[in-house]
C-alpha cells in the first residue's frame, strides 16, 4: 500500500505542475483540482471472460503456438496495466515495468484493490510490477522471457473531450528519456522468442524496423518480431 508519507513526497514534486495524488474511497487518484484519473481494473471485467479473451488481438499476437502456459512476458511500458491484465487473465506470467513513479503508484494501488476482488485476484496474482526503467531492467533480467511487449505512448484517439482532458493529466508527467531505438534494442537484449509492438493502425514502425508480420484491428496494429533461439 502507498503510505501517506510517500503520497506527501510525491505531491511535493507534483505541485510544480499543478497536480496532486489523493486517497479517496474508490482508491488513489491523480487530480488537478477539477479533473481526476485513476487506474481501475473493474472496468476491464467484461473483457476478461474466457470467451472474450480468446478473441483479443493482443492475446493472439503474444501467444506462442505449441508452447504450454504460463508463457513469460515482459510489459516494458505498463502504463495503467490494462494490456498486462488481459494477458495475465489469458494465462501469461507478466512482469510490468513502469518508468514514471506516479503512474506506478496509481497502478500499484489499483492492483492491491484488484487482489480483493474474486474475479480479478487470479489474474493479478500473475502480475509483478516494477517501478523503474525497463531499458535497464531488460538488460539485467536473470531469465529469458518468452515475449516482450512494447507500447510507446502515442497521441490519444478518443473522441470524448473529457477523456482527452483526463489523458492530458498523464501527459503532464515527465516522459521516459529512452528513445525508440533504445527501447527496441533492450527488448532484443532480453533475448525473447517474440517482441510484440502496439502501434496506431497507420503509425510508422517503431524505430523504422519492419516486423516479421503484423496483426491489424480497426484502430490498433500489433507488429510482431519472431526470433529463433539457439
């Protein structure tokens, strides 16, 4: 649980950009005094039904056919953890890296609340959150993950003006300093069997690297790199 002293420490840093963390009855949230945003896995419950999970394009992109579960996956750009939750619910063992300590605090609080919800507890038990730089983390792993997932932040596509404004709260936080090239290189150093990159449908390839193949949806594309281990 995030302690009050930690929240106070974070808020001292956030004051300069007009933001603050607040503990509410619902959970920890980030606010500018008017708008607020929090991570909440309960909103994901309809997507976590087994019949729905099998149709999730992310699960199809990540799963290695012919290999038993749990397959190990590193989510190098966790954000609010929705993708990791879907993968964990589908049976993957997921290590999440989140660079920004404020987003990590919101996600940690979300995961702690989710552990108390029977429909979410099993999936969250397969999620391990690390607050830190995934570029360094992937270079220092003591195991070889089966899959690495990369989802560099790209502009919000939501039509709702309110959703866009809430998203702006997150954008006001400091962004990771690593480049696309550094992120992809670190993922390769981790020596996975597969790298999956989430991109806008019409967006460019990450670091200009063409994947082995892509899976396309209505707004999202998953670029998949396949590697053969010795």
